[in-house]
C-alpha cells in the first residue's frame, strides 16, 4: 500500500464529502477510492469514517488523523515546490474562473497584460455565471460577486457593483419611465434567470426590502442576451452595473429607479489560502487586484 497516495485519497474524500465525488475529482474508479480508504483503515486498525447512505463523516480518530495527513502532505508539497523552483520563479498553470460578462470586460484584458509580463505562467480561464466548486474543479482563483458565505476560502476585495434597472430610450418614450418599483406591474420586463426570479424583483435591504411582481415577457439565461433585448426595446432589464456600462455610455440604455437600488454588492478575488502561497498565485493576485480595483471604480 502506498500510504501517501492513500492519505491523499482520504483527504479528497473528506473535502469532497463523498466517495463518489472524490472519485470524480481524482479521475479514479469509485471501487479504487473505496478500497484505498479501507486499506488505510485496516493498516491503522481503526475506523476513520462513518458511512451512511446519505452522508459521510469523520470519527474522532479520523478527524485527528486527517489533520495530521494535511500537515504531512503540505510539508511534502512545500518541499517539492521549493525543489522545483516554484518559490524562486513564478511559473506553472493557474486556473481562474469569473462570470461571463465580467470576465470578457475585465478579466481577459488584465490577464492579457499579466501573461505578457509573466511568460512562464499559463492561465486556464473558465467563464461561467454559475458558482464553481473550487476544490472539485481544481480552481486556483475565483472572481465572485456578492456577499460570501463563511468558509475556509480567503477573499480579497476589489470593489463593488450595483444592481440596476434599465430600458431603451424608445421603450421608455413609448411606455413611460417607472417612478417607483410598483410601477413595474405595468411594464414589460426581461428576466435574466441566473440573477433574478422571472416573477418578482427585490428592491431595498433588510427591513426595507420589498419584492415587486414583474411581467416577464422574455426570460433568458445569459446577461448579454437580456441586455441585447433591452437595447432592442423589448422591455426593462435588471442586471449588474458593469454589464450595462457600455450601453449606458453610448445611450442605448438608460438607468431607472436609481433611488430604490439595493446596497452595492462586493466583488472579491477568492483563493484557497494555502500557506505559503505558490509564487505564481501570489504574483497573480498582486498584479490583478489593483488593476481590477481601478477598472471597477
């Protein structure tokens, strides 16, 4: 039995929350994952995991052993990174994810400058409006918009964005400018289903928060499609401010209901916080964070 490999498999199972999820993450057959954990338990002469049909959890002994495994594997990883020069020269591959429009407008231009300055680092950029599991998808850095849940991940704030309601000039001239959120009941709306419900839009914060029914004439699954429809005067759209910045500048869209906007949402660069940070990750964060702050501002 390769104990280091078995330790790595055990950590993958614990981090993923199940044997099957760990098998997918490792690219390993499920029976192999199960066998390696069982062999480790047999070698130690104790049970490390409680297994039920619905969940998997560590035994008391398992929790202590997993913590020790993390220290051992971290030490080995650090020794290997030092030996290969990762801490002396920034090099290697970084996996980065961001929302589609934000990535196109801001991440891609900054990454282009970064790659020119760091020729030994390659970037794998995943643009998606879904929240990616950083552990499962082996992501190094994620650009997240909104308040972050409590987790072991580390976050670097780079700015804020607003959620805005917009309409095309011809549509607003034809149907009128809404003065209050309740006026949306008489307007055609375009729903971006990842960001908003197609039945109601929420305004305000905390106790002043109010859910306003909307008439969703068109529902789409990407912000760019919703914005394009709004510029074609289909109706009102509610998206994030950076997504319509160009359309507002060229006056193909106009912001309405400004007085009822919710508080701005934070924009953060999120990483797994391993210590010490690989040099390729540290230089990426140091390079990207100030440039994003400038672009968002």
